[in-house]
């Protein structure tokens, strides 16, 4: 019996040893596979970062070179004032790009931070709305809209730089809706309320184009997010009701000259689209833009050889900057530009697809929608396929508010893509804890 028990004990010990060895082998293989996967993911992130940054740098080079040419006629009368200002904006924006890439994006998802973002954003919009009638020197009427805050020589467009806070708030709310499975009615209510407040205040400024861009961002995020169709219908309905009520108020109680001007813009667009005939006053810029694109042909007239910038096209540095670019660099130049923009959008899409954190995913999707819709609106306006809305071309158009917002958003994309790598620095650098790590 003792011999039999010893044999059984020996067999059991052997089995236990083999099982333990198998487990150890399994864990080793699993760890090796995990390390290999992490290595591949890190390698892919680094490669994506490099492509992303290179594309942005190439866009900046094209934009700076094009801005110098577009403002060439001003050199004789005003010197390099506008071009130097543009370079300053680019420098500040690159700083914002670095900050956006360094600060952990998850800090924006904290409830207190989101509440603060919402309160500050609404307070700024409310101030612009109130000051539009009481402080004309601070909030002047520029081209029929009260969308700028002027302090001395410094001019700020709140509706432009508030696009990023708008996206952050929506991403936070969408994540809470996804996690709480629609059980929190208050969150669902905020999903409807926040876009409605932003839309009404911005539309009340008389800035139809920016209002439509906010709606485009919202719809882009709604239809790509995993949101119940009932909420999508509710938000869309609330948006149309709010926009309709605001439009009614603007066109019945605001300056009739401004309202009539917008009406003529829409009529000019429809007439031009159907008959290819444009109003000499309202449709002048679109017609000159089409002449610029048409005269550029396939290879363009050559750098600095364009003629539309010589006061034929009034907004050549802002909304119609692409007309000057297309005239001088032609179809080939436009294809290169579109290739760079599509590469950036493709990289943003990949970051959103691979991101497991819902807030990060919705944030990246919102920024991607913000950039691509702005690009499309600007191009369609320049080609006469949409009414003139006053939407700038990302990176290319003159304007500090737009540049700072765009580059900060691009920096956040980089941060989401790098988040796992950056998060490992917490134990080494205590200061990173104050930045959300």
C-alpha cells in the first residue's frame, strides 16, 4: 500500500509540475505575444505620428508660400504687415499644437472641467450677444455679423475658437450616454440642450455660415457615434426648431439691410448654379473665384503670376484663398493639397477606429468632422457650389482664431494617438500629474 501511495503521489506531483510548467509556458507565450503586439502598436503609432506631422508641416509650407503670394499686391501699399501677422499666428498656433499634444486629453473628460468649459463658453457667447447692441466698439458689426470681440488692435472671433469646446462637450456627453445606456435622462437632455444653446447664440450674431458649420459638426458626430436613433431625431428636431426660430427673429427684428443681403446671396447662388450668371455685386467674388480656377488650368500660371489677387478678388487672403492657390498652381497644385488633407483625415479616422476609450474616440471623430467639413464648405463656396458663408480654409486662410483652434485640435489628435506612451511618464515626472496624467 505504501509503495502504491508513493507511486500515486509521485504521479500527482509530476502532473502538478507539468500543469505548472504548461501554465508558465502559456503565460510566457501570452506575455511574448502581448509584448509583440505592444511593440507593433507603438511602431504603428510612431509611424502615424511621423506621417501626421510631416503632412501638417507640408501644409504649413504651402500655406505660408501661398499667403505671401496672395498678399503680394499689399507690399507696395502696406508692406509685409499682414504676412508678418500671419507668421505670428502660425507661430502661436504651433505652440498650441505642442500644448494640445502634451496635455493628456482625458483631463477634458472630467465633470468639473466640462462644466467649467460649458459655463465659460456660454458666458462668452452671451457677452457677444449682449454687447452687440450696447458696446459697438467692443463687438462691432463686421460684414453684417456681430461675431468679433475687438480689444484695441486685437480682434477675436469667439464662435471660431469655441468649436473645440463644443466638440469636447459633445464627446463627454456621448461617452456618458454610451456608458450609462440612456438611463440618465439628465445627460440625454444636455445632449439636446448644449447644441441648441450654441446654435441660437451663434445664429443670433448673424453668422449663418458658422452656425451651419456647428450643425455639420454635430450631425457628423451623431451619425458616426453609437447613439440611439431617437436621440439623433430629437437633437436634429431641436436644432431645426431652434435655427428656424432664430432665423425668424433675425429676419424680422434685426437690421433689414443685413437680412436682405443674405437673401440676395442665396438667390445669387441659385441663379449662378442654374444659369452660370452671377449678380455683379453679390456674386462678384464667386465669379472672380471661378475665373481664377479656370485660368489656372492644369499646371497653373506659375507661382506669384496670378492676377486675381490684384484687388479683383477682395477676400483673397481669407475665404477665397484657394482661388489664388488654384490660379497659380493649377489642378496639379490642388491635387497635392487634397492628397495632404485626405492623408491627415485618413490618419485621424484610424486613430478614432483604434481608440478604445469612448471619450477619446468621440473627441477624435468630432475634430475630424470639424476639419473635413470646414475644408469641404470652403472649397464648395470657392467653386460656386454653396452660397458664400464666410468659412475660412484650415491653415491657409488668414485669421488667428481659426489657426489656433485648428492646431490645438490637431495636437489633441496626436495626444490621443500617443496616450499610452505618454501615460508611462507619471512616476518619473510629478509635474505631469497637474496636466492630467
